[in-house]
């Protein structure tokens, strides 16, 4: 019998979870660069809602598609910031 708890993640699940958390952090770091505070609040609310709505997604393919969608959205946000003249902090 395994000594792992029933809720232990498989390696694949763990890696996907890390990828999702990394994307979440990147999105919120980028949102901090938005100069308008009300726009920042709206973007934070949008990001939180999307992540919360898919929190219990278990299908690996669906999670990968959501990650790709999130990356595209992040790229669009970064592009918008660059076009508006906001420099990216690193």
C-alpha cells in the first residue's frame, strides 16, 4: 500500500500545476505595469475570475488549452503596454 495521501498529484499534474501558477504570477506582474489603477483592478478581477472558474478543471488537454489561451492573453497585454509606451520591468 502506498504511503502517499489520496490527494497526491501525479508528476504530470504537478508539472501542469506549476505551469499554471507561473502563468498566474506572470499575468499579475504584468498587470502591475498598467498605469491606470482602475484598469489594474479590472484586469486583476478578470484574471482571478478566469483562474477561479477553471480551478477544478481536471482534464489535462483542457488545462493545456487554457494555459495557451492565458499565454496569448498575456502576450496581448504585454504588446498593448509596449505600444502605449509603458516600459517592461525586469
